[in-house]
C-alpha cells in the first residue's frame, strides 16, 4: 500500500499523528456531507425509500468490513455509550455476577458497567497491567484469562487499549468466556477500520464502534454488531422505524408492536440521518477498498524504524506481537519529560495525544515514514 494523503485535506505544515483522537475527513466524505446537507433545502427530493436505503447500504458495508455474514446483525447507534447501554440492559444480571474490565479503559465502556454494582449487586473486576516491561502484553492477557470464572457474566474490553495499543487475544477470551457462559462485549472504536476484525472468527456477543476515529466517519454516529444472544432483546427506545412494517408510511396509523428482527431493533431514532449516515457509509466503503490488513501493514512499515530507535534510547513501547501498529504508546522513564515534549511537539506542529503516562502515537495512511522520524527527532 502507498501513501494516501491525497485523499485528505491536511495542511502541509501539520504532522498529524493523532488518528486515535479523531480522523481527518476524507475528501469524498466531505463532498457527500455537503451534498446531503443541501438536500434538506428541497425536502420534496427526499423519498420515503430514502429513509431506509442509505441505512441498509451502511449496514452492508460495515458487515463486510468486520466479516459479519448478515447485515441485519448491525445496528446504527449515536455513540459507544449508547451501544454499551443496549448490552447492559439486555444481559440478565443477578446479584453476585462479575464483570471484567481493564485498568484505564475508555470511560464509555466503564461507567455503565460500574453503575450495576449499586443497581444489581454485581462486582466489577478491573484487570491492571503488570508492572513489568519484558513480556507485559503476554502477562496482561494471561491475567484476564485467569480472572474468568464461573461467576463471570460479562467481559467488556477493547480489542486494543486506547492509551497504548496493547492487543488483547479475543479468540482466547471467546473460548474461555464460552466455557463459563459469559458474554463477550468488545469496544472496537480504536481498532476496527485499521486492524482486521472478523466476527466469523472471534464470534463476540457484541462489537461496538464509534464512527469518527478509525472508521473515518463524522462525529455523532457509530455502528454496532449484536450476536444471537441479543436478537430478541429490548431496545433503548421505541421509535417508529424499529417496528415491523415501518416502510409503509400510509399504514403507520395502524400500530405494529412487533420489533424488527435481530439488531435492527436497536437502531437509534432518526438513524436515516440524511447527512451523517451517507458520510459514514462512504468512509467505510473506502476502508473496504483499502482493507484494514493493508492499513495495518502500512502503519508498521512507516513506524518500525522509529520504534526501534526509541526503544534503544530507553523508551518503553509494547512488544510488536502484543500491540497494534496504528496506535501505540511511548512511555518515558521519567514522566516529567512529557511536559517538555508537549512544548517541543507543539512548536514543531506535531499532533499526538497524552493518555495517562503514555504519549500516544496513532498514524494512518496519510502519514509517511518521514512524519514519524520528525516525531522521533523531537524525543
């Protein structure tokens, strides 16, 4: 794969290594957004069929991206917290059940689970990263597997950690969770789109993704997969579109209380969103063309020399086999160094993020090896 910066409107003086914060917008996504914005000025051009056509296209494209065999297992959601709430409300928790989460995982995949301690009498088990450098990723994965027991009702974790890119072995977690009957709920916001993910291979109960990071879509819309255990669940809202027969506008006066099958019942109200839905759909179309495995390989190719240089200089970066290449954390031996680095990087117009004790680097196909070397020189 070659550099794809020409697909974006990034300013030349800027070195943007911060896709985990928010992706820049594809030119094609921007063009569709502007075109769709103007449509509302002429509402007579929006047909009844338009309420459903773009939704189905988006679901089919996302299903293809994650290798889900059925687009009806995809729901359109406004945010990760909304998608997590659907899972929380449809898992039959009982007092004494345990939920496994990770230390410092993203708040939207924590607060709703934590609230269940007081509401349902369940226990949150937070699995922290080992205080070691050599073999840290492997040891962290092993700690998670060891924590799963007969009381575990749900494992709610990301594919990779949002602060430093540590990878988690979802296949092994699925096997272990299946053995005890636990749900596996994955936050794919910081991975899906840039890292291959296969529903067919991993078979999670839910995969929830915000759309404005690695899916390269607009802010305010996301997508989620819900497996068979959620196909007869209760949605967060009863909107007109998630009921059977909603395509027949003339018949909407005759209420039909039957919900649509599978994950369609969980679609957020106004999921037809005539601006955001086509924009996210176009972004995912481009990702399907590029392919996540090619994006991951490209990110590795432009970062591997700089990663080696930083490690030789004494910075800790997780081992290649236990981290992603589109997102990784750099840990200085002395955290006081971060404040100085912030000033240097800002002066050089290099954009990254700071999460906990980690300096988070997140390149994509619009970056080059020279961009990453420029960053490394600042260290």
